[in-house]
């Protein structure tokens, strides 16, 4: 048996690395073990879009420069399912960095901060009073489960998987685009709504392109998932603009949406990132929430060793409570594509509304009642027409 670890983090994606980094930042002497079944660098199916909000989290973790060698993407273009369109410069630029690069950088930063990183796939977990026993030989005072959308640790602590109706699935690939392309394009689809295709230019003459929809809508087709996802992406490519090659490296994965979030852990095991269903149900954005929840989980473990889960719940509620309630309601309203048409139409006319929608879709934003009323009245007007 190993010595006792103050914190064992399972999964070295953004949530896990953030937890490990934060723990050593707050308590430089603590023993932190970061486990991942993969060797880094490793690929991860993702749009590679890193919101400005995530960059703020990276700065808090002591990594303000980690994206500096990647060109910012200043413009966002969104077309609603009914064809309303907005294209505008975002208040703070986003970045597009392939996950093979981004995640490996975070793991390296954690290692440099004194975190022990090991390649190991976690299979069993047992509560042992004040400790947790992992795979029969690792003993931890607390565990952060950041093992992604199909979290094994979540299952092992008895938390059910994300319900299908709160789970999306998306495919991404890479294609050639003009090197100067710096617009993140999102084209929503009325077919199988809610669904959308995207093109996020990396800045090196390639773009991450993809298509996603809800899992029940995919199942309804009765066709193999691969056929639906690859076929629709191929069909939608001409709408994404400037793509000049076939799509390569296609890869799909689930997105557990926050509208179906579970209890954020059990006992001394805290769930973070996708393992906690922290993906925005309106946009599919998850990296910001992964970084934020990983950080909060580590803060709870270090500052409240007696009952980290209670502290973590409190931290999540403070940071994201209002936002999550807002997106719960908006995800319900957005079942009607007309609601999104109205929101995008309003955003096209008013910069402050565009900025606010970006904050809600990519960060911890909420909707002031006045704006909700403006969108609702436009939605009603369009519906009556
Ligand atoms: C196609 C697609 C496009 C997306 N586009 C975007 C986007 O553009 N922007 C955005 O912000 N979000 C996007 N998302 C969501 C985003 O990818 C996730 O929210 C984010 O990766 C969550 O980070 P995480 O650290 O929680 O989990 P992950 O990044 O999934 O990391 C989990 C880690 O756990 C490891 N692991 C799993 N099981 C075990 C085990 N048993 N033992 C040890 N290790 C284990 C895995 O190897 C992996 O490294 C997209 C998702 C998909 C599927």
C-alpha cells in the first residue's frame, strides 16, 4: 500500500488538472496524486473552443500566459434555427487550442508544481472511514473525480449516469480553412432541434468543425450514430464557410448537460467537470465549468478537510447557483426554436444583449428580468405572426 495522499484526482482533463494545481497552490506541502488512464499528450473529442471565462480561471490557477502563443478569435457568428443571424466582436476574445496541446500543458504545469502524475485507470473505490481506498493500494484523504462524461468513479459511488434526455452527443474533426479565418461560426439546425454545427478556426490554416444534438434525437433516427453524425456534418459543411478540404480525425463523445446535474459527490469523493454534468445545456461549453469546479473542489478539500463535500456544495452554489438555475429555465424555453430565434434577433440589434448571451452561454452569466421580458415579447410577437 502507498502512503496516504492528501488528495487523489482521477482524470487529468481540465477539471482534474485544475483541482491538482489549486490544491498545491493553496497548500504547497500537500501530497497530490493525479491519475489518468491515458498518457499525455492525448486527444479528446472537443470543439477546442476556450472561452475568455476559462482564461480567467487559468489566471487564478497561476497560468495567465498558458494560451499566449495562440491567436485569439475575436468574432462570433451565430445563426439561429429559423435563420436569425448575428456576427459581432466578443467583449473578451476566445481561443481555439486543440485539446492535445491544451490538456498536456495543464498536466505539465501540475507536475511542475509538485503534483505526482501517474498513468493509471481507476477501477475500484472503497470508503475507509476518514479515507478512501482506490484500487486496493492507493489511500486518499479525499478524491476529486474528474474522469469525464462516462465517469467510472461516479458509478462506483452510486451516482447514476447522466439521463439520456440531459445528454448530448457531438462529433468533431479538422479541416483546412484560410489561415486568416478568425471567426467562430455556429449554425443552429431546426432538424432534430436542438442541434448545431460549428467551425472554430485554430489559427494555423485548420479549423475544428463539428456537429452535435441530443442523445434521444439521435436514437430516434434508428440509424447507427456514426452514420447520423458524420452524414449531417458532411451535409452542413458548406454552411460553415471557407472549408477547403475533407474533414479528418473524426471523433465523437457524450456531453452531460447541467440541466441533469446530480449530487456533486458522496462522502469524501467530489465530482467535477463532466463527471458532475457541468456542461452548458445551451452551448455544449464545458471547459470553463471544468476548470471552475476543479478549482472549487480543491478549495473544499484543502480548506474544509473535515467535510469537503459540504464546502464544495456551498462553493458551487455561490459560483454557479444562479447561473445554473438560469440555464435550466432557458434550456426548457429553448425547446421551442422560436425562443432562440427571438434571442438571436434581439442580440443582433443590441450589443449588450449579445455580450450577455455570450456570458450565459460560455460563462456564469444570468439573465436580468428586463432582458428576459424583451426576448419573451419578441418570441410571442413572432409566434402570433
Ligand atoms: C464534440 C465535443 C465538442 C465540444 N466542444 C467544446 C468547446 O468547444 N468548448 C468547451 O468549452 N467545451 C466543449 N466540449 C465539452 C468539453 O470537451 C468537456 O466539457 C471537457 O472536456 C470536460 O473536462 P473534464 O476535465 O471534466 O473531462 P475530460 O476532458 O473528458 O477528461 C477526463 C479525463 O479522465 C480520464 N479518465 C476517464 N476514466 C478514467 C479512469 N477510470 N481512470 C483514470 N482516468 C480516467 C480520461 O482519460 C480523461 O483524460 C465539447 C465536447 C464534445 C464531446
